[in-house]
């Protein structure tokens, strides 16, 4: 086995575990999501991480929170990728549209992202849909800048110049020749974008802007902090969501690391 395959395999194993928990939570816990027991029970064979202030099994909450965390993270990253790809491609062009797109990128680069998102989340309300739209609206800039740089590089290549000489439309060139050559940038930005979106969602949820009806791991940390888990010495309630966030982010990072090494090897050849 090659060394560069080890991060890929490790990342796939970790991600597969979380995906299984998201799709088949009953395979990991026998309790229902809203099944109640005594409050603040200590960890035991029946309750691996104990119970919270309302009597819910913490491990069960953790398992069911996997689906919502992945849903928000992946959905935000996909929307971020679409926005960044479109704006980045337009910014690589000349004329009014290219200048306008570049101006929008420069404005969003200068915005204090977290502060702006907190202010907007206060007015928009706490829901998964609003959270996804909000995260995507302020996370596309890095993708757009990478796509713009790649498109400018491709536009300077001889095969694009040949297409223009032969009279192909700009739309045809973008769809048939530029977009297919962006897969390496888009794949890397998607994998790293999931990490960024999950961390941003966890931050907002911890601050109290998450969906209370569909809690994520970030919401769990917020509940644990507000309901006195630290004073109760229920450290598992505080730490377990954070460990899961770290492991999920690590899985996407390891997978992206493999593709970066692969792309670097191709370019060397």
C-alpha cells in the first residue's frame, strides 16, 4: 500500500462511520431520540455518556445529531461551490460583468464574516434552511478566487485560443472546455468547504443561532453549557460533540489531502 493511500483509507473509514450513523441511527442506539430517563445520570452500560438535564440519553442525541450536522455542512458546501464557481468564472472575464464580479469578491473579502452572520442570524431566525443560506452566502469567496485564477490560467492555454479562432461561442468554451478542467479545484474546495461549513455551523449553533428543533452537535454543546454540564461535571456531554466535530472534519481533510497529492503528482509528470 502506498503512503498516500493511508490518509484516504483512514478518512473514508471515519466518514463511513458517520454516514452510517446518519442513515441508520438505530444500528448504534436502541433508544428513541426523545426517550426520557432520569436527569443527569452518570455514564453506565445503559447510558454510555449518561443523560442530560431533560433525561435524554446523551449518546443517542449524539448519534441523531450526526444527520443534521452532515446535512447542514454538506448542503452549505454544495451551495458555496455553486456560488463560488459562477462568480469566479464571471470574474475571470473582461468587461463590465467581470469587473462587477471582481468588485463583489473584494467587498466580501473585507467583510467581518462571523460578526455579519451573527447580526443577520438574529433577524432571520433559527432554522436549518436559514443557517445553510447564511453560511453559503459568506463562504464562497475562497472558491471564487481559486476558480477565477484557474479560469484565467486556462484562458491563456493554446487549446482555448484555438477554440476562439475557430469561432466557438464563449458559452460553448466555458461549458465544454473550461468547466471540465476545473474538477481538481472544485473537488478540493468542496472537501475543505465541508470542514469550514461544519465549523461555522457549530460556532453559530453554540452561540444560540442553531435550529432548536433539529439539533446539531453545535447545539448540543450550547445546551450542555447553558444547562450546567460543567458544574455537574458531565464532561462527556461537553466534550463528545466537540470530538465528533473534530473527527468528521479530519475525515474530509484526509480525503482532500490524498487528492491534493494526486494532483501534484500529475502536474509533475
